[in-house]
């Protein structure tokens, strides 16, 4: 769904769906070395909106959330490097062999600190207050979805401006 990096296996932060399984995963890279991949055990349901998020804490713990509920946690071997990333995509990855995401996205937020479970639930419900420095990026994606909500229908690719972060949260909504 989202790949922030500098090309294939080059400082990437990836929140996506594993192969054809429908299982959410987060993987971080330091240069060409994977720092670890945390993968959900179950596939996401299709045909309805799902709010997905991944956080990376200051202790390198990744937590995956679906609809505000933590579904999987695991540790990276080290902190993802803090660097400018210039090859950033929504709906595709930096790996040319990967398929484009097929579904819809309403919005994408990138935070410079890991969100708590309560904050993720507030984000999901649209209730979170937005301090001036957080999120560092918020993309309301093009298109008009159900109930008048803006969304992006995929397959489609969108490049993001260069991104850097301290601790990361990547929430998005998905429908297939």
C-alpha cells in the first residue's frame, strides 16, 4: 500500500499486503538489509472499509493495527535509519515485480512519532486533534468514495514528496 524509500531495498519503510495472501505486513530496510518484517496471521476481510496502521516505537517495536485493534507486534533488529526518502509511493512498491494495490484508499497520514492505540482509534473515528507538527504529512486522496468520503481507487500510483521521520505511524483505510 505504501513504500517510502530510495529505490528497491534502499532504506525502505513498507506497509503492504503479502503476496496474494491479503495479510498486512510492515518491513523496514537499512540500505539493502532488511531490519525485519512483521506480518499479520490473518488476511484482512474484503468488500468493506478497513482502517490499517503500523507504528514503530522508540524501542523498535512494530505494531500492526486493523480497525483500531493491535493484531500483531514484533521487533526490528535496529531502528530504521532517519534519512530523506525520495522514491515514495502509494499503491505500489519500489520493487518492479510487485503487483499494484487493488482497492481503495481514503487518506494517508504519516506521523513523526508512534501513535498510541487510543490515538489510532481517534484517527480512525476522525476525532484526533491535530497539533501543528503532527502528522508530518496527510494526504486526502483523490476521488469520491462511499458516503461522500474522498478516496483513491487503485490500481494507481502516486508519488509522495521526500519524507523523513523519527518514529513512524502509517494509518490508511482500505476497501477491496
